[in-house]
């Protein structure tokens, strides 16, 4: 700890991202990356943009990208905010829209960056427990004044989805608070809340191109909401970094959004693989929570989650295990990989779970 650190830095407990191991021949199922890669059009657009224009600053407003996003979602351009990954968009929202002297509410099991943002910006927060089925209980968010409500939908790391009807109940019960719905995974089985922004001025929906568009390496995120909310985010952005989106990211993102056929094809492949993976895990005795994301959350009643993760790692398969909170320590969060990767994962788990001297073969 340095004597030059501010009190803010001294009090921080930073977010810990998923491991990015540099090992050969690894099956990496720990950070929810898309196994199929981005649209070929997105790659070509990146190449073309890099050929001549990198000497120039990018468009600070990311106008072409904002227009493409607006067309995709059927909203006006002034209802779109673009940022350097949805994490930056979320950070600006916490800083600019959720500091009101009352606690921000989010689930006790959710994206672990939320409390980090609160501590960074000095925002009081309260964690609202999920129910016994790991679902968000809407009624628990309707009982007390708050400075805002934030949750992923589908939730992470559980993968469970709150129906749009539940989101609308939250909005009706919290007319004076921003309700931020983080839709990083919604394309894999959920229904977006974006249409509700036309009726609820306090709703902000954040999205990313990292997952369903396979652009995690370019860091492209955005928010959709009432123009007043978007203006607030823009004021924070322009007080921090006027050029958060580079030229390559903007061009590639536009091409990816416009290639709807590729998007639908790869998304549907992930959904199909998820179904086979769930069936394979259940055949091995795992309990698997219903998932609307590109990952599953599973536990085995007779095996420790940390031990299973370690045994898989010995076989060069990486999954995500959370030690805290204790309630989810038995679980593994497993990214849905290619069909071949899922077969390899299930075969490895079959070997680990089989009694000594007994061979096991399980395919999705």
C-alpha cells in the first residue's frame, strides 16, 4: 500500500475478471466467450478501417454505430449511448445516474462488478437475496425507497431470466428510480426490455457485442433509454474520455450488427449446444439451473465444486468456480462451447465422476 494512494484507492476491492490462461490445447469455458467468432463482414470491415484511417481520431459520438443500433432496436438515435464495452457504459450509469443518497439495490448473487462500482463512486448499496430457486423476487424491490435498481437479465452467474412482465412490475413500482437492466446475455434465450423504454423514462437497458456478436476483443457496449438518460451518460463520458471507441471497433461493430443472418446462425448453434450440454450434465447427476444465457450453472450433489474445477483443469478444461458467496460454492459456471468442446467436457466429467476402475462415456 503506497503512501501516495488516495483514500478511494485504499478502500477499493477491485473486480477480478475471469482467467485468461496462456496454455496450449486448452478448452476454455470460463469467460462466456462466443466459440464461433465474429461475422466475416466484421473482420473485413476492421481490415478496411485499419488500412488508411488510423492516423485520424474516431468519431467521438460513434454516430454510424449509434444509427445501426437504433435501427436494430427500433428506437431513435438520441436514445442510444455507445461506450467502450458495456462495463464502461455501466460505470458511467453508476456514476451519473445512481448517486442519489439512497441505496442502490441489486441481487446478492449477480455480476460482481456492481459493488465495485458502488465502492469506487461512494454509492450506498443493498444486496437483495435471490429466492431458493435463485430467482429475482420482484416484490423485494418494491418495499423501500432506493437510489436505483440494477440487475442482469438473464442474471449472472445463474443464467435465470426475469420475464418482461416482472421488469414492468419493477418499473411501475419504482417511478422515481432508474431501473438498469443489463442484457449482456439476452440474445441466447430472453426477451429484451428495450420496447419498454418508450413508456418508462426511468428504464435504461445496457447491451454488449462481446457475447452474441463475438466481439469481446473489441470492447463494444451500448445503452438504450430515454433521451434524458442518454444525455446524462454522454455528459459523464465527455467529462472523462471523448474518444472511448476506436475507429476499428466502430466499423467492425456496424458490420456485425448488420449481418443478421450470421448472428442468428451462431446464436442458434449456441442455444442448441446448450440444450445438449444440459442433458449431458443431467445424465451425470448434475443439477442444472434453467439458463437463458450462453452458459450453464450446475452442481453435483456428491462432489465439491472447487474439486471438480481443479480436476477439469488437470485435463486442460477451464470452467469458472466462485468460492463466495458460500451459497454458490458448489456450482460451476460453464460456458457453452462448440459441440466438440461440450463432448470433451462431458467425457472428462464422466471420468472424474466414475468409480475407480470404471470407464464412462457420455456425449451430449
